[in-house]
């Protein structure tokens, strides 16, 4: 499926070994079993109030230890897979192979650093390029897809609940009447955005809110009774790497400019 370019298709597996004592997959368990186990954990993470102490690397008092929509943006990599057979460290993909496979849209899982359990690696979709053929990371990682899906669901449910039976106008609002205009819709969008920020799904803070509001457009079509909305959604992402350059220093008490 190397040629696939889909934001909804996830494929994964593990290394194939051909040694004198081991011929076959590095993990002695069908890859689809392990992937199904991970997707079951993913579904559990998105289930409100589901206990996740065995499924996420979170402290006991962390909000991330309980399932719900906020978990859509929590990294899937390093998710413990307690039901998976442990692979030998030397039988797994090399670091270079992992980078190449991840770029091509192939997801992996392997043993943790002490080889006492299995964890998920980067979970990607097969999305690589946009419609014009340009490299695009918009839907490359499954967390991006999940975060965007949850945000759209929240917007849709909130807008439906608030404006289920409303008049539409391009003029002023009438106190005491169910009536909306572009300004009120835009204000409601900002309220929903702030709720999403509290759920750790979109970027929080006044700068992000100003950016969201300034670039959100609401177009009213009175004849069709339609409000057309366009605008950005600055989602949070996941910390995947830390680059840290250290330099020897033989003095203390001074501060670099």
C-alpha cells in the first residue's frame, strides 16, 4: 500500500527476521492483532470517564488518566501494549528504517527501552501529499486526524444546540427573540474555541483567540437561509523529539547573552 494517499487508512507491522534461529516476524504475534489491540486502546482513550491507568503514561492524579475527547491530542506513541508479545531489541527496525517507514506512512510498535513490555511507535495514516501533490503533514499523524475530528464534532453539536430554531438576519438582533446574525455566530464560534482550548485540543491564549477570530469568516445567504463558515483551527500537536546542543564549559557564574 505504499502508493496509498489516504487520511483514514493506517497500516503497520514489525520487522521480518531471517536468521539461523529465527525466521519470520520479530514479534511472534500477527501484526494485525497488535494493531487491533492499539486501536482498541485508542477507542478506550476517547471514551468519556474510561479508566486509563494501564493505557497511558500519566500520573494517578492526571486528567489524562481518564478517557474523553481531550485524549484525541495525547500522543499515541509510547502507548503501553500489555497484551502484545515482547520483541527482542536486536530484531526490531533500526532507527533509520523507522524514520523511512514513518515518512512513507507505515506505523510500528516495539519493546520499551528496558525490553519489559511493548509500546506503540509513531502511528501514521497513509496521507503524504495534498490534492496538488505537495508534501503535506495535515493528516499524516493519526493524532491530527483524531484531534480535528473531535473539534469538528464539538463545533457541529454546539452550533446545532444553540441555533436549532433561529431566525437569520443581516441586521440587528431583537431582544427576547431567537434570531442570529454573523456577529453572533462568530461570537459563538469563539466561545466553542475557548472550550476546545480548555480540553487541550487547540492552542490556548489571547494571541491564538485573536488569530482565530481575525481569520474566521461568516457569510450570510438570506435567500437560502445559510451561514457559510471558513477559518483556521490551530490544533495542539505532540512532542516527538527534543534537540539539545550541549557545550563544555569550564567556568561558572557568567551568563550567555
